[in-house]
C-alpha cells in the first residue's frame, strides 16, 4: 500500500481509464491499494499510449507495472 496509489487512481479515473465504476477505486473513492483493478486500468492506459510508454523500452503490451517510463509520461502531461 502506498499513498501515491491514490493519486494514480485519481489520474486514471479522470483520464478515461476507470479503476472501478463504483465502490473502492472508483471516482471519489480512490484507495491506497494497488490491486488487480488498478493494474488492469494502468495496463489499458499503457497500451493506449504505447508508442511513448512501451515501445521505447521494447514492449508491445502493457504490464501494469508503474515504472519509470509510465511515470515519466504521466509527469509530462
């Protein structure tokens, strides 16, 4: 668990990649738990922005791992 997960979930929820439609993880109900719903939403985000996030590190599919490539891209927005 990490407080930055709340900010990641807010980002995903507010940018078209909802963590959940209701309950924990949904908009205004973000949590500090990085579980399967957060990973799935992050994977979709990575794949939607694959040319910038995935290709430079030699990947073609999202991993759901919140690493440097994804962090750098989000911080550049």
